[in-house]
């Protein structure tokens, strides 16, 4: 199952480009599902859905045209389906402990649950085998980074903090029971929590698959290009494959308008920057249109201008962003970190984890069992690749700086 997630800085046109790609794929005969995962759900407007269609696509896919379906993730419905048994017990526990009912309603829904439910929804659709391709219109880049990092964060929290036998509730239920005189949840509640844990593990596998990629949308403006570079760094650090960038709203190279000429010159500089920065992935450009593309036909026409006759989502081989290599005397743990200088990165060994911080982005990476028995002896950042060296010997250090050679 091919899955492509579209994201970019807010306002660059990612929703239009996601819908355009979906329309073009459908026109080529791919059974395509377009998922709207952005809370600012403008996919319906871009597709030109009728009022009846707009009412019907919440939570359930609707057929827009031949080979194209669309759905908006209804997180409320998904929350009721996935979290109802757990939240019911939590609500009873909090109220029994004297927590204000209004506050209790807020506490039973943990932070980030909406993003987790979106991932579970994408996972469910990918397992249905109804479609050849799923395109996801994600939230702007900052929210998308949190979305894609959540399964790994949850797995780390589950394995480190939750009791492994019964998940989250088994960990804190006895404390609540002693404090408030409550009994432990019944088995169905534990089963529900464990089921969510399993589903998130499956969602993580989906994101790590070679068939799941992220496509970045940007405009040729210095601020947008800078943020897109940071987004690519963060995605690579978290092991996400980026299959290309789409540069939107590019002015034609000829103009009789002095105002537009100044934009053309500025864009030309940024286009050169984009070509240098993202040379490792395909780059597509879209013209600055004289009107908004609305409806499937207009989107498919734009898609043909962008992609031509090529398959817009054909899988191109990309190196694994995170991998372990066996080297003489030990191992090297490698992370792709494009655009990062050695002074921007910090690596710390904490127990069985390696904590990697790149400017404001941090990843806690659980070490494979073979590396847990080793000690860090050094690391280096070279050509956008962080290599952390592990050696099977005593006396190594549990911290390092990026300018040490492995």
C-alpha cells in the first residue's frame, strides 16, 4: 500500500497540491483515497464537494469521481470507538477521587490523542485493501512532525513507564485504588488499552515502511525555504522518508510588469537555493495560476502540468534514514541529518537510549539489544549523516560531542 503524506508551512498550498496529486493519480487509474487530516479541513472546498457530499465525508469515505474517494478523519467518532472503555473507567476514577467533573472530562483525553487517532485512522484504511494509494493532507509542518513522532514516543513511554503486562492502567490503577477506594478496572478495560498499544505499534510499522513517504510543499520564499530545510532535517532524524518537494506559485520567467519582475528575480534566487538544498530528491514546480483550481477536472489538469505522464507517486529507492552498520570492533548507528553542522547537534547516552538533539528537535532512540552491551566511543557529522560509534569494550564514555571521529 503506497501512502504519501503532504505537509508544509501553513499557507503554501499543501492542500491544493495533495488534492491535485490525488486527482492526477485517479485519472491514471489508481484507486485513490484522499484523507483530510488537517483540522483546517479545506479539502472539501478544493475538491468542490456538494453540500450533500460535504456532510457525508466525515468519518466515512465518499466517492468523488471515478477512482477517487475522500474522507475527513472524525476524531470524535474514533475517540468514542477506541478510547470509550478506558475513558469511562478513568472518568469514574477521577470523580471518585473528588476531581471536578468538568476537569475530569478534560483529564480522560490525554494530550496528543487527536494526532494518534489520525494515525490509527490512516492505518485502518491502509489495511482495508480497498485502495491502491492513500494521500494524506496533513496539518502544517510543525504539527505533522509531532504526529509522525508520536508512535515512537508512545512506544518508548509504554516500554519504560507502563507496566508491560497490562499497559498504562495497570501502572497507575493500584495507586488510585488505594487513594480513592476504587477497584481495579475490569479485564475489558485492560484489553482496550492493550489494543490501542498494538494498533499504535502497527501504525509505527506503517510509517517506517518503504512505501510510506512524506512530500514537502513550499513556495520560493526565503522564510519558507528555511523552514522546509528544518522540516526535512527533523523528518530525517525521526526516520521518515521524503520522496520529493513541490515548489508552488512560481512566476513565469518573462513579464512586462516591473513589480512582477522584482518577484521573478527574488524567486530565481530561491529556486537556485531549493535546487541546491533538495538535490537528493525529485523537485516539481507549479506555476502561479491566474485563479484557484477548484474541482476534480481543474486539479487533474494542474496535476498533468506538474507531473506530466509520470506516475506522481512512483516509489523511488531512498536510503534508510536510520540504520546500524557492523564495523571492525563494534557498530555504527547512523542517522540522516541534512543541513546540520557539528555545532548544531548533541548526543547523549541515557541508559538503553541515545538522545539526539538537533537545535529544537529531540529524538529518544531506543538502542537495539546488540548496542546496549556496547559503549559509545565517538561520533561524527559528515555530508548530512550522523555516525555514532559503539565499541564492545569497557571504559567508554556515556556522552560525546559531534566533532569526535568514530
